[in-house]
């Protein structure tokens, strides 16, 4: 029941925030904070020893019984970590948009809460149709966030995002239905339950096609290079909170989908596909980094760094080893925090200077020293400086991937140099050079709190990530065993 | 004929009687003020349709029963009859405010609406080619009148009506000629017997006649369903007709034809040996694929909302055809379910259009919807829900319907059509989203008048919206009813 | 006492944190107290630890302090642990000791700078990271320190970030060293993959147990670790960042060149000597790289005009000696040279800083001159440092340590390398005294302005003393238990003595030549550079490496990035959208509103349906 | 016999269709429509004769009624069209499109 509440609380919070925001804008913000805070407490209360199969909690209720579709939810360590990340980033996003969003505040928080609810649902769903339902559900409010509160090309970006994700989602839907049909033909009864579908034996060609259907949807979200071009537009056009949610959370649903569904459901097909995916991951690391280096729009730059960082995730997932999966999970969390923070900074800069153009942002360090320090810190996180979460994550991913496929791994490792280039370029372009002659307000306490929380979390993940690993380890072990992967 | 027969004929009877009553009311208007007659006609129609719907639901679920060689009352007719009646009721309710704003008498419109509904109702249960012809023509002739019925709509309506009359007349001629040819070659007009005969082998020497007959029947049906390449009339009629009439064309007139097609395909499928059935199926598959692609492509950059919905209806009927072609246990159910979801959705959409429109200046152009969300949030939300349902986004009926439809299509191994469907859906997402984005646009433009929703319109919108979400969130009750009524 | 070891890195780290978060609200004296005091305290603790360690040598000569376990994944359990043995002891003493002196000096040198607190924060972090690096008991923690010093070098080289050139130099330092770091990281991947651990002791032990000498894995690991070391220690081919690194304030150069950063590579190779022993080919490569670097850098140093650049190239060259020492299997000689070099190079940089401080930031040695009259303390301490660098026989530390390296090369049978080293020594003597004579003798160039106060002269004096007497420390004996005793001497002691004399003669010869060319009154110009002509210009440009890399890597990368800027992949969806739009336009033409055309389509459709049904 | 009648009906139908397509006067368009409908009626009668059933004739009666209704509405529209557009060209009214 707690699991249902986990999804419902933000939904209700959003429904509450909308009308409240018409009365007084602060009320909408407070409603959102309260809802997410309560939800966070709820999620934390689920921490505990894992039950059989690694589950911490499960829930089941029939939904469309004639087709074996149910409201099946389950939470294991992996889900829990992502749920906590979602709520944390969600809260921070509310704070980060406190002064940025001034119009239609109630509706903004409604959308924000609903996106978060959709994402939470995705991390919990254990019925494939329900998963798809929530997968699609989270897009619409996200589109609204971009289309309403975005920057100059918001409509273009919103529609592009919508089309990419929906089109790939349709392919996944086909794969889900195909899998359900295969189960129905084999077992004689309908079911879309994750547990039931895990065991379906499929003819190899069919399995490959179905796997590709899932992969398409997750690859768009992740994003995998070639399918990534929605991302720079969406990220750069969205408001700060939108960019945060996109980068920190929405992309992670792709990785989560691969971990939870694409590989365990089709282990053999995934083994066949793994070399391709790992090469794609390595290409993504480099391609994203080179393009990030080339950008002049600050938010676009950060967006391309996501392409690069999520390349590591793809590499790690398809290496399918303990090391790489642990690293992948950590990378998901750490990237969420570091990139989220960079978007907060970009938003703060935009709010003050009204530009995201690196050609025009110059020498800001003496003007806004705190912001400079924060930018440096998160740029360093982004380039994988040891001591911060991203390093441990990338290290584990690469170690794990190295055992499986050294050549793509080496290419990806070169991405660390490329990451240095773009991170330093970003930081130095904006903050170094002859001092800017502008009077700008430095980070305000609220912004400092948001960034501080993210920074502390990154340090914790970089220096003592063991508690996190202990939460996810049972879940990852189960996944590894399910897909018969190498340990 | 047993004693219960009148019961199954009750809905048709009530509808026809209401039509007569409205005509009488109009005829005896005499000195009473115009508005009073109009309202009386409206009340009569609402009551009549509600009663018909009630009786329809009351007789639904009974064992299949044949009444005269022309009609059969079974699950299909129960469901689709209910769909037709409910749609007609919704149209009448939605039209209320629009018609009351008119500067001319409007009670005849109700008479025509009721007559057309009766024709569509007849179609849903007709199991006989002559039944088909009768139902179709009753419906069509009413529609010609309806399209041109509002004088203040001006030249556009007139043009639309003329086009519709000539083209639909030609299509009827094709249909009739096709039926005649089939009759000539097979010797029966009853659908089950006809398909049985056909599957037993085409009578020697009359292959040409038989297949030509089939092809011409398909032309007639394809025209009514606005399938490509018989679709060109659709956007013009949708645009030219008064908004509530467009809603009627989009739902009621489709429901009856789909029922007949369902019977045709089911009958053909039940006896099909691959070599016989394939010809028909291939043609239908081509029509479906072409409709999906062409409909969506035509809608892509369309700026007039009514035209946009017309093109989208072309595509949606293509989707529906995919389910029909899938066959099996799921196919017909998916098709009927899709039709229900589509009817609810499109009624909601045209409901909003109707409420925003005056006969002289209808809310056609997308600009009329710019910033609607901030001016009239509830109407805009309803429109958004409808548009999302058309796009197949979760929480709406369209999502579940599309899911079910795809499942059926995959089950029937219609992979090529599924591929086309996916491409078409993606194209569709673009223009549906454009409508939503326009409604969210800021800053909202200054607008002259804001038309009141009216009580009956409000009730209809609320009901349609509720059903839309209900189906989208908890469809299992609906699926169960379908399972029971459609058997299997 | 040993349990206080953790304080050694933590104190400067605490200084960094305090200055970062409160620095701008503190008065300068308070900043000085925190910045200098934290490192000072750290050096005191280090001294106490050293006393305790040497007093009661722990069993095995190693003291381990485990702070916490970093993580535990699939059997890999890196720890945040401190590893104290003779090698790390020497290193922490040098880092904290020399580091403290440099901090003290900076307190005056940087007094006028607006970003005083930021400067000390970065310096403290630099020291802390270097201490983490040398104390790490686990290669992963070592890597943390390793990258940490890279970061700090970035922060400090680019300290005056208002100047675009400094910004570029800072980025260059970080990026070039990171290239090496990536190589090292891949080496670590192999270690984890094959050995399942990154613990320093376990790695060497397991490597010896599992890997045959010269096997592919160990060669690969050693080569990759060498890649890291080459980057940090500015050896060929990754030496290009160091000459530019002088863009930072002079104390920063002193810190980078003496106590921290560049010595990390030497330390790493010494620390993982066990692996290199298993990979003889790579060890030879170390020696060859060292020798090549020492010659190239010495040549470049000979023709520079910028005082700090001369010292920078001399650092590269001296690091080459250390690599030579490592390569011929005498890590203790290399570390010995590292220590003495730390003394005299810190001294030289601080002296150069004092000159620059006094002479209005004039860097060109030919515009300076005759400073021995106005800056006597600086002059004499600088001469002491230069003498140590030149290996002035008997009375300087540099002589002993350099000679030990050369002797070990000779004794190991690497005559060619020995010869090259000797040649390098001659050039070293020549260029160091070229610098001394041009700057401090001759006619007065730039007038000396500000006089250095006690906070600058005290460190200079202490370092001068250490540069002179540091050679008698007997360090090799302390280090040999850790780094392995030198192999049995192939030659009798007589040869060693003979070679020492030879080295002394070479050094004196170089100094004499320098006097002849630059020292005698009335001399003008730069005869060596003039004699070398275009070759000299080539050398002055660092043998053209910068230009080469610019063509080979920087410009192509820029070009590729610019070409990709608009993301060519984005044309795909654009093309798809264009296609759809084209279809839409074409189809929209059919909707022309004409009744007869519509009727025609009906007829055509019917015909088509008929045709289909007939043919199927 | 039935064959020939059907062929005649087909010819009539085709003539009607061609008339519909080529005539530039709405009155004649409606007439062509009548021809097509009657062709269908003829086919029904012929088919009924072939099978000796009354169904054909009955349907023909239906068709007569249908055709009458069509034309009635059609002529009404033609009247209004004539006043609105001052033309009986079927393509005169083509404002809708696109």
C-alpha cells in the first residue's frame, strides 16, 4: 500500500498545488514541497532488509484481468535508490525554481509533481502495461513544462521531445504486447506481470526483435547517440526545474528500463546485442564530449555532457558485471546530482545575465565568486574528479567493462580527457578571463542550499558510497542471476 | 416472429416516432414563438433518444434474434446501436446552445437528426444487403439536409452539402450496383448465405460479376467511412457543415457502417479459405494502410481544426480497419472498443468546437484556440483530453483502445499494418500536440465573445469527459461487457 | 604518536576548507595563520611521526592506518588507508617541510594580492592532496591524490585568471597530465581485473606470485603506469605543460616543481617498483625516457631568456635524472635526488621569485643584471641553489645525489645512458651559471625595488643550507629496505671514486665555461644562443613539441568539434520532418475543393479496387 | 438473358458515371446520378429475373424512392446554390479545400 501512496502523494500534491497557486503562489510551492517531503519520508521508511527476490515491498491489484494486466508494483534496492533520487531532485527542483517561475505557478507545480509521480511509477511498476502507461504519462507534463516555461525555441523543443519519446515508446509497446502474446501462446493465459514474463522462452529472432523494441524506447531516453538529438533541444529550452528533472531523472528511466526489463526479459538476445550496445556507449561518450566542447550555449553544453555520461551507463549496463552495474547505478545518481546542479547554475546565470551564450559570459569569477566556486566544483564532478561520486561510478563501470570488452572501454576512458576539455572550457569561458564589468547578485541562500545539498551528496558518494551499494547490491545480484550474466 | 420481437425493435421505433413527433411539432407551430417550438423539438429529441437508448440497453444481451430477413439483433447491434444512440444524444445535447443562438428556425434539424439516427440504427442490425441500402440511404438523405440545414452558416455549408450529395449519391450508386451484381451472381442478399455461397466457390462464368460486385460494395462502404481514396469529400464536409452536424457525421454515420463492415468481415472470415478471403482482405488492408498514412499526412500542417479532425478521422478509421482485419477473438472486440473510444473522443472534441462556435463564425482556425487554456480552462482541458485521446496518450480512452487494437493486430499477425500504424501514430502526435500547444500559448490573445456552455452542453461534456477518463483508467468493465455481448 | 598520522594530510585539508568557506570574511593575518599554520603544524606532526617511526620501527617497516573502507564491490575493497614506510616518510617530510617554507615565503610574496585567501586555500589543498598521494595505501586512493594535485596545479597556474594566457596554461597542465592519468587508470583496470586488488602491498605481492617476468599483463600495467608517471613528472612526450606552468605565482612554481606534483611520477614508479621489476623492458624504457628528457630539457634550458622558464626546463631535466635512476633499478638514488632537488629547486624558484618581486615582475634575464649588490641574501642563496643544481663537487647536495644516479647507471652497465647523463650534467652546470652570472653579475639592469622581508629570506636561507648539506643525509640507506638494495656492485669502489672525480670536473667545467661566456665583466648578449642559431631558436621553443602537438591534436580536435557543433545527426529528424512535410504538400494538392475532381477520384478508386480484386 | 441485361446495366452505369464527371452543369450532374441509380435498379431487376425471385423488383422500388429523395434534396440545393453563386457549374463552389 505504501507503494501506491508513493505515487499518489505527488499526484495529489500536484492537484492541490494547482488551485492553491491561483490564490497565492507561495502556497503552490509549499504544497509541492510538502507532498514531496512526505513522499521522501515514506520512501525512507521503506529502507530495510530485502525480502525474497530482493524486494523490499510489493503490491498487486487486478486492473484489466481479462488480459492479465494488474496494478503490480514492487520496490527493490535499485528502485529505492532511484526513488530517493527522484524525490530529492524533485524537492531541489522546487527550490531551484522558487524565484525563476513567476507565472502560472500553480500549474507549474502541478506538472512538476505529475512528472515526478510518473517517474516514481516507472521505477516501481512490475507490470509491463502499467510500466508503459506510466512511461507515457510522465511525458505529457514534461512537455508542458518545456512548452510553457521554456526559452525561445520551447515549442520546437517540446514537440521534438514528445515525438522522439512517443515514437520509440510505441515500439516498446509493440514489444510488450508481442511478449504478452508469446506468453499467452505458451502458457494459455494472459499476463503482463514482470515475474511471469521473465520465464517466457522465445524463438531467438523474435526475442531479438522484441528486445530491440524495448531498446528503442530506452535508447531514446538514455540517450544513445543517433537517437539523442531531442536532448540538447529539450534540455536547453526547458526551465531550470525541467532541465533538472530531464537530466537527473528522465534519462535514468531509460537506464532503469534496460536494467530491469530489456536485459532480464531477453538475456540471450541481449548477449548477442551487447557488443553493439557497448560500442554505441563508447561512441556516445566521445561524441557527447566532443559536441559539448563545441557548444556555445551553456545549457546545450551541459546537455551534451549528459550524452557523454550516459554513454558510460550504456557501456556499464551491457557489460553486465557486478562492477559495471554497481558503477552504473552510482553513475545514475551522481550524474543526476552533478548535472542537475550544473543546470541550477546555468539557470541562476540566465536569471541574472539573460544569456546562456558562452561568448557573452566572461570573467564572472570575481563578480560572483560563490557561483564560480560552485561551478568549478560541479564541473570537476562532471569530469570525474576522484573524491566525487562520478569518479567512483565511472571507475567501476570501466573496470567492469574492461573485463568484458577492453577496446570500447579504452575508447570510453579517453572520454575522461575529453570531459576535462569540455568541463574546463565551460568553467573557464564563463568565469575566467578579464573580469566582467557587471553587477550581479551572487548565489542566494536558497540556491546555496540546493547546490550545497547536491555537493555534499556528491562528496558522500565519492568517498563513502558503501551504504548506497549495500542497498542496491541484493537487487543487482538478483538481476545478474536472472539474466545469467557473468558475476 | 415471437412476442418479444417488438421489444428489440423498440429503439428503432422510438427514434422514428420521435422524428415524426418533431416533424408534427414543426408543422403545427403556427403562432407559437419560434424559440418555443425549437425547445420543444429539442426536448422531444432528448427524451426520445434517451428512451431509445434505455430500451436499447434493456434489450441488449438477449439471445441473437432475426427479425424479418433484413435485420438481426445480436451483440454487435446491441453495442453499436447503443453507441449510435448515445452519440446522437450527445450531439443533440451539445448542439443545444449552438442552435439556440441561431437566427432562424431550427426544429427541422432535430427531425433530420432523428431520422438519420434511425437510419444508422437500422444499419447496425442489418444483416441483409437491402437492409444495408435502406439504412444507408435513410442516413445519407438526412445528412444532405443536415449539412445545409443552417442558413446562417452561409455558402460554405451549401457547398459542402452539394458536394456531399453528389458524391454520396454516386457512392450509393456504386453500392447499389455492386449489390445488384452480387445478387446476380449468387442469388441471395442475405449476408451469411451470400458469404457462404461465395466461399463455396465463385459460380463459374460469373467471376467478373462477383468480384466487381464486391469491389463496388467496398467503394460504397469506403466512401461512408472516408477511407482513402474515397476520402476527398471528408474535410470539406466537416468544415462546411455546422459544428454539431459535423459531430453527427463523424460518429453516428460511422457507427452504423462499421457494424455492417464488422458483419461482412466476420462472415467472410468465418468461412474464409485463404485463396477466397485474401482478395477482399488485401483490398481492405490497402485501404487501411493508405487511410492511415494519407489521413495523418494531410492533417500534418492543417490549421483548421475541423479539417484537422476530418483528416484524423480518416486515419482513425484506418486504425479501426486494422483491428477488423486482424480477426480472431480479439479483432472484432478491438474494433468495437476502438469505435466506442473514438466516438466518445471525437464527440468531446466537436463538443468543444460546437460550444466555441457561432454559425456565422465557427471556431475553425487554430488561432481561435490560442491561449484557450487560460481563458476557458475547463473547455480547453476537455479539448486537450480529447486530443490526447486521439493521440493515444495514457489516462484517456484512446490509449486503452489503441493498446487493445495493437494487441489484436499483433495477434492476427498483421505486422505490415502495425508498422504503418506506428508511423501514422507518430505523424499524428505532431499535429495533435500542435493543437494542445496552441491552447497553451501565451500571452493569450484578446477575444471578442465567450460563448456560454449551456446546461445541456455542460452535462454532455462532463459525461463524455468522465467516460473518456473512465475508459482510460479502468477499462475492465467495458472490456467485460464487450466480451459478453460479442461472445467468445 | 604514529596514530596521529592522519593529521598530516588532514591539517592542510582543514586549512583549505576553512579558507574556502570563511576566507573572504577573514583578515589577512588570520588567513596567513591558517594557511601557513596548517602546513606548519602538519610538518611538525610529520616530524613527530618520523621520530616515532624511526625510534620504534614497526614490524616490517610499515605502519598502516585504515580510516574507513571506501567501498566493497564484488571483492574489490579499496580502503581509505594511510601507508607509512620509509619512502612515504621521506616524502611527507619533504612535502610538509618544503611546503611550509614555501607557504611562509608566500605570506609576504602574495601579501598585496586581492585573492590572498583563495591562494592559500589552493596551496593548502595542493599540499593535502600530495600528502594523500604519498601516504595512500591503496592505488585508488593514490589516484585520488594524483588527480587532486592535477586539479590544484590547475587552480594555481590559473590563479591570475584575468590573463587569458594563464587560463590556457592552467588548462593545458590539467589536460596534458590527465592524458597520462587515463593511461594510469587503464593500468588500474587491468590490475583489478587480473589481481582483484589495488592495495599497494597486495598488488606487488600478487603480481610477483601470478605473473611471470615479462608477461604481457605486467608489461602492459607497467607501461600504463609509466604513462601516468610521464604525465605528472613532465617527461617525454608529455613534458609540454610544465614550462607553461610558470604562469602561476612564483611560490606556486616552487611548490609544483619541488615539493608536489612533478615528483609524483617518480614516487609512483618507485612505489610500484615491484611491477617494473617484472617488466624489464618497461624499466629500460623508463631509463631511456629519463635520459632523453634530461638532454632535451637541458638543451632547452640553455637558450631560454625567461628566468622561470630556465628553471622549469631544468626541473624537467632533473626529473629525467630521477627517471634514469629509476630505470637503472636504483629507486633509492632517484628518491635521493628527488629530495635534494626539492631543496634546491624550491630555493631557486623562491630566489627567482624574490628577484621578480624586487624587479617589477621582470622575467627576462637579459634585462636583469648586477643584482648581487642590491639583493645580497637572495644572491648568495641563489648561488647555493645553482651550485647544487650544477652539481658543484663535495659541498652541494645535488652533487651527491646526481652522482649516485650516474654511478648506478654506470654500475648497471648502461654506459651510453651514463655518458648522456654526464653530458647533461655539463649542460646543467653551464645553464645554471649562465643564469647566475647574467642575473646577479654584470651591469645593473632593472633596479631592485621592494626588498624581501624575513618571511622570504628565512625560507631561502634554510633551503640554501639544506641544498648544501642535504647530500650528507644518508637517505639511500634509509630507503633501501623499502625500495630494495642496489644490486651487487659490479665495479670496485675505485671506479666509483674515479667517476665522482670525473663528474666534479664536468660540473666545474660547465661553470667555468659559463663564467667565460657570461661572467666576465664587459660581456654582452647571449653567445650560446647566438652560436646555436636556428637550432637555438628551435630549442628555445621546447624542441617544437608545442607546435607539433598543436598541429597533431589541438587543431584537429578543434576542427572536428567545430565541424560537429551543429550536430550532424540532427539532420536525420529534420530530413524525416521535411519528407513528411513534402508528402503533406503533395497530398494537400489533391484537396482542391473541386467537386468533379473529387468525383473523379471516386471513379478512379473504384476502378483501382476493381483491378485489385480482379488480379488477386 | 440476364447476362445481356447486366451488360446493359453496366453500360448505363458507366454512362452515368462519365456524365457525372464531364458535365459542367449541376442539373446534368444530378441527371447522371439518376442514370447510375437506375442502372443499379436495372441490374436488380435482371438479377431477380435470373433467380426467379421477387427481391430484385422489390429492391428496384426502393431504389426509385431513394433516387427521388436524392433528387428532391438535390434540386433544392441547386436552387439555393444558383442564388448564392449565380452559377450551376459544379466547380463554382470550391472555397473549401486544402
